[in-house]
């Protein structure tokens, strides 16, 4: 259906929720952000520290690397009821549909975040992995520490294209039971009968994160 044009201009992104933090003693401001993958068992979460001056596009990369995703699907942030991500190049402001995706490369964390705030991050619109982002602290960069970094985590990221939360649960059940009717198919799909949903390697995660900036 062709969208109906409107004479009302599209709404601009909301104003910043917090001013850019002032770094202490010349050091950069750092946001501590919790990342929780919703509706999975066992639980999967990470806690990362990210410079406040980086863009939302960089935070997307941090989430992908910290969680263990492969960045092979689309994603979207929702912050203060506004969507951010990779804009549709064909989007027409005259449509005024209220669902515009703003450019994640055009805004920094300092412009959008404040301590106590939560945001939604969705990865893979097919499997529909929802993550809650919780801004828990604003600190200053420690000398000799490389950012972004992960300071805590639990649980392995689900395999890509496993079928979302119900598919992941079915995958775990079938892989763990040699007598399960889908065991052989799941082993063939995964390439192994070994998968530890509790596994998380903090050092390996930081090795990857430290290559980013």
C-alpha cells in the first residue's frame, strides 16, 4: 500500500536525556552498561564499559562482540521511544508513519544515555533476539585500561539462526539427549554434539573488544 503523504514534517530525534559528562582530570567518561538477553535459559548477560563519546553504531559492535553474535543480521535500538539503527535509504519524510529509524552513526552515548536508563536492542528480526540495556554507572577511564571492555558475564550466546528462543530451547533439549528424535539432525546442523550453554570466556571476549578502538 502506498503511504499517504502528510504535510506534517517528521518528528526530529528527541533531545539528549543527559549532557555530555565532564571527564575527571582529563580522563574520558565511561558508561557501564548491562546487557541481558531476554527469555533464555540458562541466562545470558554481559556487563561492558564503553566510552561515552562513541556512537550508537560502535555500541552495536560492542554488543555483538561481547555477546558472541556474528553481526550477520539487522538490528535496532529503541531508546526513549525512538528507533535507531541503519536508516532505510528509501524512507520519505512525507510519509510521517512514525516508525522512522534514525542513524545510529549520528548520535553518541553521551547524547542519549544517563545512569538508571534502560533501552531495548533487537538483533535478527527473524529470530528476534531482544536484549535489555541497563546503564548502571558513569565513571571515568582508568589509566592503562583499554576500552571498550567487558567486566562480567554469564552464559553462552545462542547459535545464529537457531530459531529464536523456542528454537534455542528445542536445540538444547535435542542436543543433550541422544535418544531425542531430533538429536542426529541437531548434531549435523551444529557440527558437533558438544555445546555448553553456560560457557563464557571473559579474557577471550576482551581480546576481541580491545581490537575495536
